[in-house]
């Protein structure tokens, strides 16, 4: 587990943080869909495959924040609604990422609460 309290020179912007947590989760999920591993998970109609697809779709939906982040700055009248959407998306990704909290690539920033990430 990454316990380094430094920021590794990383961009701590909202979009960058969403990209990092999404990449971490995708790195855990992608091998589960790889048929070269002898797995049909994700491609069948069994409950495990359906659950894997649902999880991947959830991650993909929650990680789409580019337009929202831009709206925070360009449309102040929408700021409260945008912040709520970003908070919800971060909390969904954070909950998923924490399933692998013991993984060596897990970063402390993935535990951050949405208000810390968004600066609200």
C-alpha cells in the first residue's frame, strides 16, 4: 500500500484525481475480462459476468467528469449542482477503489472525502 504522504509531483486537480482513481480501478478490473486468462467473466450471461459489466459501467459513468469540472468555473449559477454531481461520482469511485485498499498501488488520496477532492 502506498503510504507515502508526498504528492509524487502529481497534479492534484479534480480531473487528474479522477483519472488516477479510475486508472487504479480499471487496472484491477481489466484482467477479469481477459479471455487469455481462461476467463469468460464479463462476457457471459451468468451473474458474475453481469456483475462485472455493471461494475465497469458504473466506473465508466462515474469517471466522466471533464464537462462538469469545466462548468464549475464557467457557470457559477450551476456550481452547487455540479459540486453535488462530482461529490457523488467521487464517492462511488472511492468506495470501489477501497475494495483494493491493501493493494500496493492503492494511494492515500483514494481515501479522500469528496469535499477534500473538490475543495468545498
